[in-house]
C-alpha cells in the first residue's frame, strides 16, 4: 500500500540526517554494529530506565503531581494540611502516567525521525524489496538505535509491572503483551526484518501519549479536558492499532512477504519463520481487540451515565449511590 510519491518525497526531503548524526556519535565505539553488542546495549538501556524514572520522579514528576493535584509535598505526618491515602495514591498514578507519556513522546519522535526519510516508510512492498532469505538488507544506525531503545524499555517493563506499577486487573494481559513485544523485537532483529519492526512500533507508540495525558487530566479532575483527550486517544487507537496495524503491517507480513519469496523461488525456506512471526503479530492484534472492548465500555458508560468506573484497577467496590469520576483509568496497552 503506497503513499502518493509527491507526499513521500516531500517528507523525505525535510527529514533530518539522523543516520549521519548517529554514525558520528557511535563511530569507532563498537556499538550499533549488529550482533551481540546491540543486545548488550539494549540491556544497558534497560538498566538505565528505572534509574532515570527514579530521578525524574523526585525532581520533575513528583513536584509536578503535587502542584497540579494540590497535594502538599513532603511527609504527610509533618504537614499542617491533612493528606489522605487516596490523594497519595493519585499522586503516584499521576507520576506513573507522566513518566509513560514522556517516554512515548520520545519514542514517537525518534521513530518518525528514523522512518520519515526512508522509502519503505511509505510503501509496504519495500519492506521486502531488497530482501532475500535470510534477509540480508543493510540495517541503518537509526533502526538499530530504535531497536535497542525500545527493547531495553520493554525488558525492564516486565519486572516493573509487578514491582512498581499500579496493580490492575489485566496485569497478566499486559505481561503477555510485554513478552510478545520483546519476542517480536528480538526475533525480527534476528531475521533482519527491522523495517517491519519499526512500522509495528509506529502503529503502537504514538496513541499511548493521549492515553496517559487523558489519565493525568482525569486525576487532576479536569473533566472536559479528560473527555477531549480521551476522544483523541480513541480515534488514534482505532486508526493505528485496529486499522493500520493489520491492514498495512500484518497484511504485508502475511502476503507480500510470500509474493517476494515466490519471486525468488524460496517460498519453502521462509518457514517456520513466516508462521512464527505472523503468529505473534496476530496474537498482539488479539490483545488490541480485547483492549478495544474495554475502551468501548468506558466510552459507552461515559455517554450513558456521565461516569466511568475504573474497570482495571484493584480497589474496594464503590457504593451504589456514589458518583465516580468520568473516564476512569483507561486500558494501558503497553
């Protein structure tokens, strides 16, 4: 599925020279050269994320949360204003969403900088155009950097899901999502299919910005802003994850890859990789369908009752007559 050529050329002409910058930074270091060193770099990045989050929580997200939510900072026992357990929990949730929003903004910017100047970013058939089996196309510095960055994030996200994140009812589904994502990233890198991997990430990372922003607005009790951002999130979710991901990416990995293999006469040699890769992609899409159901439940409840229960977080039941905040803690797909 190709984008009009004049649009692709316009975007490519205005994309910055990320490859040149990364080549200059990593020249002679032995990093981003492929193979074992890239996995080591990904593990180093995984170790850096919790440290970065701790520092940002103390110096940025924490003060921001206390200021926006109007909750006094410091030891609750030493403040003149009473601070409830619920307020402290909300501060932690706000910090968590602010952290994830910032990470997803960075990921989206890096993905666009890496992809916008590539012809395959606009035409799915070019994922396979230079590919033989095993696929031996050149992997750019930008693609390697994105892979190390995102792989590192999801590797550390697995233990953080149980050690740091807010407890939610779909924790096992999120865990399965993280594991599938790690396998897909590592496996597509092993197969040299980084073009497909970058496009999978493009379809996944950007809409989480609106999800976490809507959560922050909800914690701050800005109902109009919450609803507006949640609508944008829904539109981006169903556009990228429910439509673009299967129509552009999975369709290409299922059918266009086979067309290329048949043209080269190697259709038998791409198995079992073709089946395994598409199996994980389809599993990931099934998780998206499940979360889409949760998102629609929130939207329907918002329209019919003006409120949305927190359908994922583990908490005591809300009394029947108690009114709850609209647009509760929305499903976190990543």
